[in-house]
């Protein structure tokens, strides 16, 4: 059992509703521009309708962004940092990156920033931004990347030379809470150069614009910020009709700048401004020298404290401030008490992580696990989107226009919550299946937030009335893999083990809504009612020969091995939930029977009796493939060896006999169903054959099939890389899959790094790299099967090595390879940094770890979104599991999951 710490106590107080410890947190986005929410174009071109260049001058309608920012949980009052080195053409108020069309591999942030630490209640947080002392190379990054092809690497900020000779500042931003609404802020700017350098620090406090409509009309009341001491002051009052009054205190008096969070219509639209004071006033005041653009009445809705300092070579400067509910607490706001509070909160953070991180881990593993979880916690964002209002603002009264509008079928949605984001710059919007993996990772530190996130997607303000779960804002109606049921039962069982009591209310709430989602899948994606499913791209972007979400150039349709496997997995997860709830409610026993039978029908349909060319299993190859059904009625397998064919491996679950004995009628019905449907049982694992300790296995793979699939998967010349399972077999490097259609060639070949085609925007690649979430599901499948087969089943790992391993040992080896991506190797290099020399050798960079979207299939270098701690954060769960778990305890324990108690 975890020994409770002060942070655990805060979590409990937050859960009970007694103390709002999570009222304030890192809820600002890192990119609000270029999002669907801010897009009011006529052609749906969100990237170009609202650009980075516009962002400093144009007020947002649906959210705010900033550097290292925080806000309240409705993002009414926001705080973030802005910087100027005296050379940049604009203030550094937000992160810069290339749009999808500007990058040779799609959108990409071109900054270096790091989430170094956070507790789940955000009682302590630490962030690092690396700011060049020379002019930021905006034009160079855009121009050089535009000249590069998809076959060339991206041109990164490091490549421009701006960090040469260490001519940069490390700007650390730390937060801690003395109370729920008493937030201490400490900004430390460190000059890493060998010479003095000038820096302008401009911490910002501002109000999200909730008072101006789309047409520029003001809707009172308008909140206000005002100085309590003139132009040079140390105190600002923030008054908001919903939030009340807050006070921003500075340790020393600074020049206060005021303006309004209103669009500079003159710059953006070429029409007169309604107000003299607009959003980009501080940029114009500081860089363009325009004195009259700031409000000398010292009031407004946006404020900055301007602090200009010269920092000595290798020196540092510290700026302290405080955001409080009280006008002036009785105790001193600053001085020794300020730093003492920080010291206490940081110590409490250390104690919290010491309590939850497996004690046998080394220092480097502990660092990786803690920074992974810090990234998960920093990636929370307030997300506001009223679809009915947004559609009306786009001409919703015109039915012809509405039918062409993005997300026009989702007018029921009103999203108004703090949500875990995949990446707050590259993906500053939730994605349904990402969120399931994020919830599993978050359960390590904050079980209640993890459960709430899963239920959020099933809330009536999110889930469609027809049962579909929203995918992502670019197209809520797209289809993501149905992994929420697995995440729900997984998290439930972990909490049950920790607390000795399961949250059955959570499970019931999830089950009812998941039942709607399951029905939607069956009705919409099983075209002919044969238990073989489609689904489209299903989150795997360019994995296929064609865009699986678009009409096929061949005509016809694709029956998908992954879509069918996901539905088999969905059945198994719903079965587990039903069995967990059935002891206290017999209604769920009937649902368990339903999902057992549905799973068996799906599994049986994947490989029917006989050698059939129109099914997903290929007996000759020993692998699952997508099936292309053509308009003339013929069918052919698309023989691409990818994760699509590995996902049936993941569709497995084991049921303990003691659980089934509690339901004799259910056991009798299962037996009767199997006897009446021998054709379904012929080529799948027998659901009535007991394994280790009498357990029963539900899986589409017989033991023979399992060995054949694993032999391919564990081959280092095929799927097994030094850092996990590749998304596409390396075999396709020399053997690309090619199909000619109407004189056009369609080709899939092994690409271990970035994508060389533009399918789904070209900013992700499933044709060779390693992806953490699929690897995590494969590891889960191996552990589940180990519970069934025990130590009697061994397999050669790697294939051809002569080394035999149990399935537990294979799972542990895969986890070791995945985690090693982030750890120092024998040469003191972290594979995730690839050839980035400064990250590998400079101590000010080396331990600032980035958790990328995916990883090079041959060397583990990070690729894609650089801050996708989102689902890559599941590596924290892997570290925890294998840090605690002993194979013998795991094998023999009666419960399904024995993670936190099975200690070596």
C-alpha cells in the first residue's frame, strides 16, 4: 500500500469537494491559433484563417494560449510569461511553429520547452523555456523547411545556430500553492552565455474575452484589471463577475502596462479599431516605440509587468510574484517566507513521487518516470466549444450551407471542461482514443481525474445521441478505435487493488454509455452483419495502401483486421465489466452472456473452417490482413505486414474459474453455445479449455496461431526493433507492397522515420516507427496470456537467438526496450535524442526529456509531436508495472491484475 503524503491528502480533499485544490492549474493551451474552434473561414482552412502572425493582434473567441501559463478552471483569468531579447521582431508571447502546409512533414513546433515537474493538484510545478539571445529565425525556419521535400529531415531550431556558444537564457517558471487561491510564482532567468545579455521579462495577467461577440458588439458586464498604485506599482486588482476579485502582487514595483484583450481590427481587417487599446499594444509599445498604445489610466483587460534587466555571464535573475484571493494577507507575501513555501511544496512533491515510484528503480528511471508524469499533468487544458453557437455563427440558419459545414451533425456538443490533451501545441484538442491511454497513464498519479476523463467522453455533452464517441475537432464524426471500455476496466481494477474496494458506480456509468457506443459500431461498421468490421483510418493514418476513410480507387470496400480486432477486444472488455458488476446486480450476468457470444462470433468470422481467400487470416503466411472486397464480388487480401495484423493478438482476456463458478447458469449457456456452434470454435482458442490454475482464455488465436504471429513479431529483421515493436515490418524495406490501379501505383514500404507521403496531413507515420500505445496493448496481451499458459509456454526471443522466454519474460523484454528509449545507454546517450548533439552532451539539456509522438524504427530517436506525453506517457505505467511486479506472484494471484502488490 502507498503511504499517504500531504499531496495524497490534497487529492482526497479535492475529490470530496471540500477544498478546490485543482481550481488553478496549467489549463492554458500552447496554441489556440490555427484550430478548428477559431476558424470562421468559408473553406475550412483553419491554419491560414488564424495564423501565428495574427495571434498577437487578434482576440481569440474560444480559448487562450501562452508560455508556461496557468488559469482558473474556466480560463477566465490567465497568467503566462512573455519575453523579449531586444532583437526579436515580435514579443515572445507564445510558441512558434510551422503550419501543416509549411512543414515538410506537416505542422511542427519550433521551440525548446520542457515540463520538468508537477504534482496532480499542481501544488508545485516547474517549466523550462530556452530563449535564444539572438533574433529568433522565424523567416529562416519557414523558408528552409518549405524548400525541403518529404524525403529530407526537418529543419529544426537547433540547426539554425541560435544556440551556438550557449547564447541563450534558460527561463524556469515555477508555481506553488500556499492555498487553493494563493499561488506563488517564481521566474528564474539564467544566462548560459559567457557574456552579459539583456532580457525583458513581461509576465502577463489577462482576462479571456467573453464580452465581445463575433460581430464586435460588447456584451456587459466587462471584467477589469487595474493598478492599485499607478504606472509603477506592485499590485493589480482583477475583478470578474464570475470569478470575483483576485490580486496580483509583485515583489518589487515594476512598470505596469495595460491594454484590452481586443482585436487590432486595423491590422487584421483594415478597418478602424473600436478601442484605442488592443491586444498587440505591448508589442507596439516595446518594439515599435509607440507610447500611446498602452492605457495610461492603468486599467484594461490585459496587463504586463515590464522588467528589463542585464544578466551577467553565467548569472541569473529571479522575479517573484503572487496571485491571491486576499488583497493583502496578514503574513509577509515575499521575503524568506516565500522561498520557504516553495521549499516545502517541492519537498512534498518529492515525497509524493517517492511514494508512488517503485523503490528498486535507479535514479535515471526515476527521472524518466517523474518527467513523464509531469508532462501528463502539464498537458491539461481548458477546452471550450459550443457547437450549436459555433454553427450558428457560420450561417447555421442556412440548411444548404449547414450540410457542408464541418461537424454539422454534432450541434448537441457543449464542451466546457479541463481535458487531458495529446500535445498542447501540435494537438491542442482532445482525441478520443488518445484520451483512453492518457487516462491509464494518469491513473498512476491521479485516479479520480483519470476516471473523470473517461466518463467525460461518454457524457451527453460529448457522446453523440446515436452512441458515437467524438473523435477530434477536425472531424468529430471520424472513427477512433473503441478502447474506452478497456481503459475503464483496467483503471477500475487498479483502483480496486489499491483501495481494496472497486468504484462500481464509475463502472456502471461507463458501461451504460459504452453499450450505446458498442451498438453504434455494430449498426454502422458491420456492413453485412457478418461480424467483420470496417472503420476507416482508425487512428493509424497512413498504415494502409489507401486512405481507408475515403472512397477507394478500386471501388468496393475494405474489411479491416484492426477494426474487427478492436471489436473483439471491445466485447472482451465489456464482458469483464459485466462480470465485475454481476455479483451485485444479476442484470449484468445476461450482458456477460451477450458479450461472450458476440466475441465468439467475431473471432470465428476472422478465420472460418477451411482455406478461404476472403477472410482475414492467411494460413500460408500465418498472419492477419485487411481484405479488399471489389465491386465484382471478388476479394483479395492486402498483404501488408503491419500492426493491423498484430492487433488480433491484443484481443484476449482471461477469466478465473472462481469468478465463473459464481454464475453456474452462465457457464451452462456458454457450454451450450459452443456445442451448438462448433464452426465458430474450430479455429480460435477454446473458451472452455482450462489453462493454468483452471483459467479460461478468450482469444481469436489458437496456440499454434499465437506462435506463428509471435515468431514474426519477435524477429529483429521484421517487427522487433531495439526500442519496441515497429508499426510495419522491416521486411517491407526490401519487399514493398505495390498495387497498380488505373495505371497509378500504390505502394507501402518500410519508412522508419518521417512519412514520405501526405496521407492524413503527412505529420505522422505508421509505416515503420514504434508507437507506445500499441506496444502497451501488446505487452498487456502477453501478460494476459501468461496468466493462462503459465511457464509451460515459451517462445524464442528474439526469433533466431536460441533464447527461450516465457510470455512474462517477453513482455518484460519489450517494456525494457521501450523504456530504454529515454534512458542513458552505456555511452551516456539517450536514444530519444538521436543525433541532437547538444541534448546528448550538454548537462543543461541532457536531462530535459521529450516524449515524442512516435520513435524511429531502427534507433529510437523521437519523431513527430515533441510533447505528446499524452499517450507516450503510458511508458510511466510500464515502468511502474515492471518496477513492482514479480512473475510468480502475478501468475498465481487470484485477481486479474496484481501490479502494485507483486513486489520483488
